[in-house]
C-alpha cells in the first residue's frame, strides 16, 4: 500500500566527519522540504551538504564550503528529491558543533 508521511530528521553535533541525515531505503522517494543548520559552539564554520548516490561513495554536492557564522542559522528552502538508497549527508570543514533539522515527505509505492 502506498503512503505519504511528513517526517523530520534531527541531527545534533554535525562535525567534520560525514553525518547521514537521511539514510534512504529501497522503494522510497524522499522530497526534502527544508533544511536548517544552526552553529551552536560560537565559532564561524563552513559546511557541505550532499547526496551520496546509492550510499556508494559518489557524492553530489548541493553546498560546498557554505559559510555559517558563529551562533547563526542557515536555512535551505528549495525542494529536491532523493530516491531509494541515496543518502543525504552533511559535514563541516573542521571540528564543530552544528545542529541540522531536515523536514521531508517520505513516499512509498
């Protein structure tokens, strides 16, 4: 049975190692509605947001070295889709403390 569910992914403390924000599952389509990045350590930072195609290590950048001021919030509001086993990932350029909230629609056939 097909379904459409509004969901949220909460990831605290994104740092300079890859954080998987959405771990895609076969048979699902994910429509990303919004993403917020909030720097909580009081230090300016840069971050990458990317799709890891099929979780296989081939990354497609959405943001590369995007600036994020100290104690600031960055909001992405353009919609995009990931499918199946794709992963939505984020990482900062250095050791950091950035919280990420992703609102999305999870659709199955």
